[in-house]
């Protein structure tokens, strides 16, 4: 009867241990990410924005030579470009933090589920 049971021989305790280790690794990665500060910039560094890895913005620096009362649109464009650069760096930071996780045959980056994939109908 165990021939018809797709879970025959499946080690549930091992899966639970792997899940707990994964949870711990994710918490560590999130803490490290939150503690990291990235700086986005535009205009060759004339506008800079600092943000923590958790998305909290910390500072905006604008060089005096880009502040032209007759061209506020240019300054707005520079600030927006710096924000986008910062957001891109935050996304990269998150990808790096989560991309390297590998636990007991289960790799998070490429979603290699090891033997579990075969049980679910994969190869």
C-alpha cells in the first residue's frame, strides 16, 4: 500500500528542520538588509539620497549649484532620478540578501526543491 503513497519515505522532521533553518536565515538576512545604508544619486552626485535597506529614507543632499529658482523642473527631475536610483539599489540589496539562501537541497535563488520536486511531479 505504501507504493501508492507519494509521501512514503518522506522525512517530515527533516522538512520541518529545513523550514526552521530557512526562517532563521531569512530573519538574519532581513536584519542585515535593514542595517545597510545605500546612496542613490543623480546629476553626477549633485543630488544624493540615503536610505536604509528596509526602505526608510535618511537624508537628501542637494548641491547649491543645481538650485536655480528659474529652473525648478530640473531640480525636481534630479531628485526623482536620485530616488529611482536609490530604489534600484534597495531592490538589488534585497535580491542579494535572498538570492544566496540554500538549505538542505532546497535552493531559494533558483527554487531547486531537491527530491521534493519529484514528489510534486517535477523532474
